[in-house]
């Protein structure tokens, strides 16, 4: 029996009310991190039929709690030392994966982990098959999902060719296809442009209103939820709830509490950085056209502009507009027409070995660029490659300085793959800053970050550009960040790079 609008489920067989989700006194750790509990006596209650947004600093345990509530942990990783999770009054540990999915489905922070097939159409068919949906109605249902999310053109494209934002939309589409009683979204808008984010929130609100679907979102930005959320929950380290029962109407009362935790507060602006003059031309595009695949549609056409040393350039544009593809093109990983010059040399004539001495990159998915299984080793390896003049003690001191600066020193013995997405992002950024490349490409360097970490990253990039004359190009969907921190901003619109 589905619940009514009163935030309660009436269980006929018990004659009483129960919560949609109740996690009580959860203590959880990963096996390899036995000395550190990711969650420490954490509890969480979600009322049925509500839209709840959970916010907290990067690495405080939000994603781990989501995985525990959805049943992924400890079944697939880690150790639950204490606590219970109940879904609609039933012990989640006693439910099969199929039974749990009828109550709650989870959208991962990293959408690449979500898919089993190579295209969205195949993935949706797979989802519908798993809930025994009628075969003859599948095609019409798939087209309906795609229309609701405005992603019809993505149905038959390979996931490998989609942008991060397009993958997130595809993952959400698959969750809706499962028709669960609740949806748990982990950073659903990390790679999605503001307009698409607002549209998805409107769609989720309609889903909630029409079907009483419980929506739980983990997010660093609350702006999109101000007209949709019933409750905001602020959590601290170890998954401890610092304050719940916050509503859009009462949010203003808690600004100081939010800021003390280093998390974003709606309406707060970044301090504007002083613009710096260019110190020479690093990259020139001359009548350049690019596409994501050889036979795919053009993403940029006939673009001519330059990127300068000593300056930070921001790239904005809707999801799938071509920001990541432009970065890949500058690394000779995508076909292009026209001429690209790097330090005055034709890109086509530069050997890849030499190119990577000139250009460093932070991928949109940072886990794809780690080469070790230890956070400290990851930094030490980069220091060994790029700072051969440092002895072992000096490298250790420098690594400690960098990791402390980015709030990662206490995680130095962790595997990079066990970090949160925000922590992985910071590790990737500081690793590339160890290098001596003079041109840095950063694909969404602040996604998954809280306010404090975002400011730390951008201050470090500003210092590198100003003091060392680096050419730094970063992509972002945060227009306020681009306006405050970049010397120059371009937006990809109508297949052109246009100055803002």
C-alpha cells in the first residue's frame, strides 16, 4: 500500500505508523581503515512522501550513509559495527536486493558506476526487465521517460560519448523507470548546468506530488531546492546530525551554523579576485571545429581565440556543449579541423610525450587518473616525477603540507578510491599542481566540494596563475564562481565559444 500525503505510512498489518527510512546508531568503517570509522553512531529519519535535502562538508560521511541505507554497504564493502536500517518498518538487512529496490533506489555520485549496458535505451530495457514490466509496452515507456527528461537524443548514444551531466540525466531516467517508493540522489547536479538542474527539480517535485515518491538528495548547493524541499538536514563529521527540521522559511536563521561547517549557504557570493594581465599566449585556436566522435555531430565550429599565460579562463555552457571535448582535443584525443597552436607549435606536430610535459589535466572523473592505492603515495609519486631535486625528507614534508592544505592529511593512508568524490577531486587537483606543466586544464575542479574547499582550490589556482604565470583553464557550471575567480570567461553556445 502506498502512503498518503500526511508523511506517514499506515501499515495495515500493524495498525501503526512508521517512517519511510530509519537509520539508528550506525557505526561503519571500511575494512582497510580499521582505525577510522566513516560513520560514528549516526542516525537518520526520513518521513515518507517528503523531499529531504542532506547537506554537509565534503567527506563527512553523506555518501557512505546513502550506500548503507540503500543496502550496498556492508554487503559489498566495509563493516557495519553497529546500528540498523529500516525501510518502511522492515529491517533492510533481511531484504533481498530486489525487495530493497522496490522501496529505495540510489543514484551514485559517479554516474559511470551506474550502468550495465552501453546505451541508455538498452539500460532502460534492462531496468524494466528487472521489474517484470510488460515487454510490449517497454518502447513506449522508454520514449516517455526520455521525453520527460528531454534526453531523447541520448537514447542510442554510447555512454562513453556522453558528458558527465548527460550521464547524470541518464542515470536519473533509469531510477525513475524502476518506480521505487523512494529515490536517493547523491550529488545529482554535480555536472549539470543550472537550467537542467532546475528542470530536474521541477520534475522530481511533480513525481513527489503525483505518486508520493519520497525524494532524498545529498547536495552541496541548496539554491535549486528552495521551492521544492520540505526539510534540510545539516550533518557533521561521522554523519552526526547537527540540525534537522530546517525549512526554506527558516533557513536564514542558520547561516552562521552553515558557515561554521564550511558549507554553502544560498545567496552567499564569492569574493571577486583582482584581474591579472596576460603574460604571453599559451594556446591559439584558429578556425577550429571539433566533435566528440569522428562521425558525431559538431560541438564547436569555426572557433578562433587564445588562452593566455598568467590568467585563469573559465569555460561555461550547458551539459554536453563540448567543454570536456575541447580539453580532450587540446590533448590530441579528439579529431578537429583548423589549427591549434601550443606555445606557437602546431599541435599536430607535437609528440604526446612532449605535450604532456606542457599540459596537465584534472579529469571530470578523478578516479580515472590515480596510479597508486595510497593517498600519500599518490602525492609522493608526483613529487618524485616533477621535483627530482627534493630528497626523501623534503618530499615527505611537501606532501604533508599539500595534503594538510586540502584537508586530506588524516586520509593519507587511505586508498584514493575509498575517498568521497569531493576528496578525490581535491587529491587530483593537488597532484596536478605538483607538476611543472605551464598549462593546466581542470574539468569541473570544484564539483562535489563544500564552500571551504571550493575557496581553497580557487585561491591556490589564482596564486599559481599570478606567481608562476600558469595558463589555467577550468570548466564549471557555477556562473558565480566563474565571474568572481576567472580573468576571462567563455561560454559554449550555439556551437561557438563566446566571451562573457
